[in-house]
């Protein structure tokens, strides 16, 4: 029997089979020597994150018998924390004094802002603002743009107001970026609630340079019409608006936003003491009365609440009689932090 087997092995076919078996054994031994043992640690990926398929639960469709691959994940770049146009996170930080031009786009009938193109307006604003600067201060230019305008007719939404085209807002926002200015969106909402209208401008308010102003003069009751009566707003509606804006600041990681309340009569904010402060907002009470210096000071002292807000003061090119000079404004008490020209 052994002779028969040996004779068969010595045949050409038998020798070929023996050679193939030997080659397979050698290949297996080499593969085992090169493969990592079950207990060997795999080389860590560059960022320390293993492929989710690594290990016993690996997907057989993607893993090979000898090696389970890992992936090196690239983390997205971390965006720098946005800052205000002149740097920092606080509106009145770095000893800033704010000076604004007020109005709406494409017309001078509502204020000086829209009487010229944005570039010309910027040059005129800086000339007007320069005398307000005291030693150690920065002048922060502000464009207060009325983006929702009160109307004397109901309009398609029956709210007695309309929004200006978004392209004008973008035009002033681009100018603000070029000149390190703040853009302040002013709302005259007619019968529409301030929070509802503010949310329509969320796309602009997400920009670090953009703040919000509410004008109760143009916030009408259910049966009131703009320009026929002086409007008003309750603290509850102001607080709803400021809460939404504060949450926007937190969600988007934005620097502090300018939040302005216009007033020239006590009746415009009848329960002003209930307005609460919100994190992320620099809250300003802005006195808008016009007339003689004495009349304007009387209005200012009647409404100003310096213990609750920073103070703003408006100067009218056309309606003030013997308009206050910058030096006179800086001597007003309680202290003014924000001046706007209309």
C-alpha cells in the first residue's frame, strides 16, 4: 500500500499537488506572521476617532477578514466669536458715545438718513458726531433705519404699516460694514404687535452689527390710526420682544445688541417700570421731544429713568428751536449716552 501511494506521489500530477499544498502552507504562515494579534492595539487615528464599524460589530460589507479600517475625521473650523464693529462685545464698552442719523430709505421726509446716498450720509454723520467726542472716548456711528413704516391706511394686512424692501436694508448694512457702524432697525408697526414684526427682520438681526428700536408713538390700538393719535405699548409686549431678541443673541453667539425704546410722553410706556432687562441687550430709553431747549429738557426730565436704562436724546434739524450744541448735550443730567439726528 505504501508503495502504491509513493508511486502516485512521484507521478507528475502528484508532484504538482504536493507543490501547491506546500505553497499554500507557506503563504498561510507568512500571513499569520504579518497580521496583528487579537490583543495588539491598533494604531490610533490622527484625531483619536475610530471608525464606527471597528470591532466585533463591524459591517461585513465594509470590513475585510484580516483588517477593519478606521477613518480620520476632519473637524470643521471653529468660527471666531463675532464682535461689534469697533471691537469688543459691549455696546458702550471702550468708552463709546453713540451718534445716529435717523430716517428711512429713499426719502428725506422722515429724517436726515434718507436724504442722500449711504456714502454721503456717512460723511455727514461723522462731521456731526465729531464734536460730541470727549477725551478718551470713541464715537460709534449708528444708522437708525425705519424698516417698518406706519401708514394712514390699513394696507393688505390691515395692520396700518408696511416693510421697506429688503434690498434697502442690505444696502445700509453693507455701508455699516464698510464704515464700522451699527445699523439700528426701527419699527413703527401700526396695529401689528412688536414681537411679530421684529421676527420678520430676524435675518438682519442675526448680524452682529444690527440692533432693534421700538417706537410706541406708532403702535396703535385696535381702533386707532397712525398720525391721528399718539400710540403706546405695554411692558408685556416690550418684554416679549426683548426676550425673543435676547434668545437670538444667545443662540447665535452674538455680541451685545442695542435695544432702544423711543418716548416723549409718559403715556407711551405707561408701565415702564415693569420692563425687565435682558442679557445680551444694551437697553436705551430715547427721549424724542422737539421744540425749544427748555421744552426739550422738561420732556427729558419728565420721562428719563436713568436707574433703569441708558439715556438717548434726539436733535431735530427742522423742528428744534435753537438746537442744542454737542457741548450742551454733554452737560445734560442725567447723562446722555446716545444722540440721534432727525
